[in-house]
């Protein structure tokens, strides 16, 4: 994913700890497609979480949090 595109996605999100974590996980993996696959959901569902329209299940959130905690080169 192009850096500017990633920033645009990040800027359009509701600012909560969940959306920030998912945004950082997205930046870590580089695309919605890869993050959705990593979390085992559709890109559409991931988009709902990223935009703050729905909250992810706890297990998906914890997977994203773990990915972020491992750093940007996970």
C-alpha cells in the first residue's frame, strides 16, 4: 500500500484505541487485504472496524494488538 493511501485510511477513522491499534496493524502489514487475511475476516468487515462503525471481537483485536506490539517489521 502506498504511504499516502495508508495515511488517508488512517485519517478517516474514528479515533479510539481500537481504531488506532487496527490502523497501526494496517501500516505494519501494508494492506487491508493482508490485515483482513491475518485477522481471518473480509476486507469489508475490516473496513467497518477501521472506520469505527463496528468493534472487532476481542480475539481479533488482541491479534492486531499483538502484531503492533511486535513492531513495524513483523
